[in-house]
C-alpha cells in the first residue's frame, strides 16, 4: 500500500507565489518564470507515490529541488499547490495541532553534516527531537537509548560527538531521526559529508537497518552510485521537475531522456546489471516427452535447442536438434541423448562475470536458483546489447 501519495505538489518561492501556478500550467519553464515573473520554482507539479517499506531515492543536480521536495512532505516548507497524502490523509490540509502530531508520530528526519550539538552528550543529541516535542525525560531517554542501540552506539551515550568518528556521528543523527519510531524517515544528503569508505559502510548499515525495522525511507542524494546501491526506486529531478521515476535498472537501461542518459552514462553497467536483468524465457521440454515432440517444438518456436526441466522446473539438461534427430533414429529417449553439462549461474551474477564465462561456451547460460530451478537463459547478444546501454530486448528486467 502507498504510504505517501503526492499529487501535483508544487513549491514556488517569492512574493505572491501562487501567480506562478497558472504559468506552470501553461508550461512555462523555471527559467522563464524566474525571468518574467521574478519567482523561483522549487518543485514543479511532482506526482508519485511511495510504498510502505520502500527506500525511495530523490536524485538530481544541485538546485534541482530535492531538499524542497522532501521538506514539502512534512511541511517544513509550505506547498504552493498540490497534495501530500499520508495514508490517505492530506498533510497540506492539516491544522497546526494535527501537523504537530503527524511530525511527532510519523516522521523522522536526518540531515547532512549531522546537525549535532557539540556540548551535549550523544544521548542528549539523540533525545533532541523528542525533547522539542515535549516528551517527558524518562521516556525520551528510554526511546533514545533504544535508537542508539539500533544504530550500534550502545556504550557511547555519555561521550560527546567530537569524541566520535564521522561515521559514528552520522549514526547519532540517524538515532535522533529514529528515536520517535517514525513510519517514514527523511534523509537529506545524510551521508554526503562522509569519507567514501565510511560512506559505503553507512549505506550498507542503512540497508541492514531497514531490513530490520522496515521503515519507509526517502533518501536524497546527488550521488548516482549511492542511489543505485540503496534505492528501491529512484526519482530523478531537473529544474524542479521529476523527469523519471523507476527502479535502478530502469533508470540505467531505459533512461527517459537525454538528461537522464547523461546522468548515467559513466556507470559501468557490467558491474551493476545481473543475469536476472538480461535473461529471457527459455524454450523448454519435459524429460518424458519423445524426440519427435522435441523436433516439432523446435520448429514451431524457431530454436535449435530446448531446455529439459522436470515438472518442478529443475534443470536436467539441453537437447539440440542433432541430439533429437539422433534419438529418433536410434529410438532413444531425450534423457539419454541430452547434454547434461550446461553452464549455470545464479540470478544475481554480474554481467561482468557472466561475460567471461560466455566467452568459453557456445551455449546460452542457464540461470538457476539455489534449488537448481531454471529461471531463464542468457544469450550472448542480450549481454552485449545491455552493456552497450540498449534496452533489454525480451523478457528483460526479469525481476
Ligand atoms: N528559501 C528559499 N527561497 C528562495 N528560493 C529557494 C529557497 N530554497 C530553495 N530555493 C530555490 O529552489 C530551487 C531548489 O532548491 P533545493 O534546495 O531544493 O535544491 P537541491 O536539489 O536540494 O540542491 P542541493 O543539491 O544544492 O542541496 C533552487 O533554485 C533554489 O535556489
Ligand atoms: Mg538540498
């Protein structure tokens, strides 16, 4: 179920900003509105929904509207137009009391540069959000301690932030965002100030944390690598407009326009895409069928080999047209003549590794799960095509 649904959400900065709404409606660009109406478009009619438990990444160049968009979700910035539905209820229509309640119960926020108070203890920093919400002392200490434990900082609660490494400081910020046990965590460039290696660790930790606590996370970054690593879906922004929303694979393989293309052009696809992305449905046959059926199936579907799999989809082997013809002549079964040695990979095998393997075989590579069940096959052309940045031809974007 969608936890957040955003409709025509718009923010324009400047005097009497609603003037811009009809102009946006007419299709005026951000640049034209700035020039002729002296107004700044922050977000232009954003429209998307976020599923419960999803990590939704907002990406884009500096000034594209990422921070504005995220702050509109909890009305740290007041929208000029549009709706933000939280579980169906419009946040934009909430009165001050309802809005306070919404922020207190449902939303947590983590900022760049940690925003920690240097003279407060780690614990007092983690408590900060609860404190401004007026939560009484013993309760907020308990909640903050739980959050610190969640991010692996148990034992550090009485230290000061400057006694902690950058990664640990960021975790204090994370604990603060998590302390009120929110449904949604908003993270604005939360990892951008970290060293690259620590940053990677934090991304990994966030994924692990997310798997445990199942929060919905809206994560802003201008780093494509980071977006690809942690995003379930990515929204790419330009000049206040969301130009594409999709899974990391969709953004990479099917960029909506030149802007997105330029964003992703330096990505080494072979290290991002996997067998699951390029595999297609194999033509199959059950082992108990005869060679005559095999030949007929090959003719019908225009292929020269069939994958033999039992009724549980467990892969047995491959039978070629020659094998089948031979079986027919010698009155033997498919199982007797098929080839059992087939190159196999798991769905998450990177194209980089797949490619090496394919140079050593003329057969397509079978994609199987842990139980050796056939999930698909990969032919060399599909790998080459995907690496060249083309849309995956058929049965692509498999899972
Ligand atoms: N308070 C404000 N008053 C006027 N204009 C603003 C204000 N805040 C943001 N803007 C403008 O809105 C647009 C979007 O800014 P925003 O801060 O959302 O971008 P961003 O994508 O978060 O950029 P960055 O990556 O640099 O953080 C920019 O043109 C910016 O100048
Ligand atoms: Mg920003």
